[in-house]
C-alpha cells in the first residue's frame, strides 16, 4: 500500500481479555516501530524491529506485551490480560534503513485506538 | 532518563507568526524533530535538524536550536487555519529511530 496501515482502527475490549493489533508497513521497509500514545501525551516507544528480529524491546511496559514480525513485513502487537491503563492509541511506523544509516524517515500509520472497559 | 518538555497550548491569530518551544534533557540527542498531528491522522514529519546546526529554514517553517540550553523552537510564519494541530517535538540518537516525544503543543489558529 501507499502508507503504513494499521488494523483495526478502533478496538474495544473487556478488562482481562487478549488483543492483537496489526501493522502493515510500507513495502520494502525493513525497520518497524511500535509506539503507544496515551490521552494528552506524546507517543512512547515500545519496540523496534529490524527485519524479523526485535532489535530493541526496552519500551515494552511489562510481560503482558509482546510483538512479532515473523516474515519481516507485517507485525502484530499482542496484549494479554488487558487492563484499563492499556487504553491508548497504538502507533506503528516503518522506515527503509537500519540502525545507524542516515536519511531514513519514519512514516507513521494512523494508529489503533484501544479502549479497555 | 530522557525527557522532552513543551507548553501544552498556543493560540494565535491567522496571519501572525507562531512560535512553539521545546526543551530536552538528553545530551546525546543527535537529531531533533517537529511532527504535526491532525485529528484522525498519523504523525507527519514537518522538519528536523541535526544537532550541529543552529538553524534550519523550510518555506514558512524556521527551526532554531540552542544546544547549550537544550532548547528547540519552531516558528511558523503567516499561520493559517490549516496549521491548527498538535505539534510534537522529538529527539533521537539515530535518524528516524526510537524517538522520545514531548507531550505536544496544541496550536489553535483564530480567524
């Protein structure tokens, strides 16, 4: 597609349930990022993939959060035992380059708004 | 840890200049960015500046960087109603990667 696509655009789930959020990066982009944006705040880094591997997962808040990118393209962010505090907009971004390479702008998707009730 | 701060709100009249300010704490910040977020839209990169520069101009946008004070500003000349949005300051060590964002400044442009 022309840009980063995230599905669903909105997700409402009950506390304690499991959710999966999907990101389709721009074709050919090897780097993929997940961020979380809580209401009234800036996005916070969660995890960075280079190809299929998680190069930096230091932003994941706890072990309920997990992300995969098995074929180096689509990524899924998985949240177990959701809590009300997980409610936020989850943003995905992709870029061409690898860590340390210059001039690789990150393009953001429109996000998935997750509401835990 | 790393921290990026911005004032939360700014109101200007159409046609005036807007100046949005940002401070950051990480001395190793190599790149500093301004992103724009409109309702229902993704983050859009407006401009960025490398830390060895002190100014960058791109059409109506002027970015000033005071590295000593760790202060970044974005000036929008001839502000239009279409400029109404939330503006995020961000920093990173490597271009385009692992951003630390500020809380965003909501710019309202009054007719």
